[in-house]
């Protein structure tokens, strides 16, 4: 074990962040380039683009859950998470390299089915990312103790990952998305193959003085994800309708599942949590996190996938290149703030008032930013201002919830819980791809994308108020951890 790992110094936290940064960069490439590529190069309709994006959540459901469970029980190549990070990094790089060649692949296979090839390539990319994403984040929980050191590790993870996300959007804005894709191939290989070799993983994931918790059966896992049942049921129904050729339909189905979703979430948010120190795991708190976190991802995924429709309507004078530049610059601003905020602001605030309070405030600011964009986002300047304000919430979404939920559950099966937690990301993403696209297509004002974001981000902030977490001893030392002392 390296001395800097024993001390959990800042250089080690930065090294620990790089594998997750590799996967985050791949996602940034996908967010910046995929919708633009499908719209401008292959002329897919907006609802078809949503269908391509549905491949990602499907891959997340399969990949992160399965890899999380399996990696908890794995020991190979000197690590528990290392094999999946290494293999996933290579596969992700190859899948990224295939993105600009969707048309070439289609012609080479003689299929004349651009949509099918695009879905296949997107699915391969997301499966590859998901092979590594769960292990890269579980690795952080494996090698850091509960409390301020883990919170510092996850906030630095987002700062490093977010900073490279800014670089991704800068490359896309200056040199174009094709250059960005090929740069991403090299970076993913570098950051996923080298850092894991210098991180010593613990052979045992639970303290020696404690018994390993009993295994969870399928029924227990299904109960654990109860707040997300409506999302899962809707995904099955909506995907079935699309495959049966009934993609165009009224929104009564979506409305029914929306009501069911709110009822299940309300039930989870009203669960009583055990008194601090009376239970090995606080599963009611974990379910509350699932409910609250899923709402924030509806806001973000709707923006990622459908902002192109809003900008095409609000900026009709722009050509394809100009629209791509506006999208890349907007996401650059969003990620610049989202990268800097966690380590430089949110970490310190969490030390003083707690992760949950900081997260609620960040999401509330994000909801206000969406309102601003809906009302005033008709110029590039106002668009960038709104994205900057959103960045505080975005930085919180991709950092603080990991620190909160990882302290509610048993360390020895953090991969399993990380997989279930990921469902609160991918199931809402799937709902956005399958349902929100139909809604956006029918709405005459495409700026409603921002209104949807305002409502769901606001609801997420309210839901997080129900998550009760006790103070963790040692919070006063967080500042020293963040400074590498």
C-alpha cells in the first residue's frame, strides 16, 4: 500500500478519482455528441433519438446491478473492483471509437437500418461504461472509512471528474464533437488502465470485529427498490408498446404511472428510520434516497436529451454547427460549476451543516435556475447564466448522495447497494427516453423541457428533507482531509 493511501492524502484522493473520471468523461462525450450526431448526420427524429438514448438505462439496469453483485464476491488480479475497471475501460474506448462510424457500420453490414445500428452502438457503449462505473464508485467506499473522509473522497471525485467533463465540452465547442470522441478514446484508456494498479484494495469489506451481514435474497432486493417499482413497470409497458408499433399514443398511460410513482415515493418518504446506533443498516433511509434521487435525474436527463429541441426552436437562425456549439458551450458552463462546487464549496458546507441540508439547498437553487431558463433563456447569455446556476445542483447530485447512502448500508455488499442505487438513475432515464420524448414532441413550446426540470428538481429537494442522517463523528476533521493533511 502506498504511503499516501495510508494517510488518505489529497494526491491519493485524486488518484482514486481517475477511474470514475474515465467513465464520466465517456458519458460527457456521449451527452455532448450523441444527440447532435444522430440529428445532424443521420437525420433521426426527436422521438427516435429518445429511443436510442433508452439503450443507456437498459444497459445500466443489467450492467450495474449484475456487476455490483458479482464484484462484491470477486477477488482477481489483486483486487475486487480492479478486473471490472480494466476490462470496462478497454470496451468503453472501443465503443466510443465506433460512434462516428455508425453509418459506415450500417453500410458495411448492408442493413440500411441506421436507427437499429445506432441503438446497438449506444447499447454497446453503455454496457461497457456500466461494467466499470459501479466498481469505480464502490472502490472509493471500499478504501475510505465512513464519515468526513468518505464525503471528501466523493466530492473530490466529482471535482476531478467534473473538471475533465468541462474539458470534454470545451473540446467539443472549439474543435468539434468528432475530435472530442477520439480524444475520449485515449483518455478513457489512460485513466482506467493505470490508476487501479496503484490502489490497494482491502480483502475484507467489513470490520474484523463485526459479522458479515446475511445475504439478501431476490425478494429483499425487490423490496429495497420499492420506490422505483412504477418506473420499472412503465419501462416494460412503454418499451412493449414501441416494439409493437404503438409508439404514438395519448399520455394517459404516463399519467397513470406518474400517479403510482408519486404514491410509492410518498410511502417510502414516510417510513420510520431506526434510531441511530440501533440497527446495522438503515434501509428506510436508503429507500428515501432512492425516491429523492430519482426525481432529480428526471430533471437532468430531460435536459441532456431534449435540450436540442428547445434550442432549435428558440434559435432558428443557427445551423447544425451553431446548434452543436451552443449545446457544447452550455454543458461546458454547467459542468464547470458542477466540477468546482463539490470540493471548493459543498464539502465545507457539508462539514458544518450536513450533507442532506446542503443537497436540499443545491437542488432548490437548481429548480430556480430551471425557472429562469424557461422564462428568460432566449439568448445565449441567459442560457449560460441558467446553466451556471444549475451547476451547483448538478455538482451535488453526482457527489453527495454517494456519501449519504454508503453510510446507511453494510460495507461488505456496497457493490449490490451501488447497483440498486444506480436504478434511481437509470430507471428515470428510461422513463425520460420513452415517455418525456412523446410529451415534448406534442408540446408546441419546446421550452417546456426547462419547466419539467423545474418541477422535478423542486420535488426532489422536498423529498430529500425526509432523509434523516445522524451526525458522523469526526466531521471537524473533514477540512484537514480535503487539504491532504
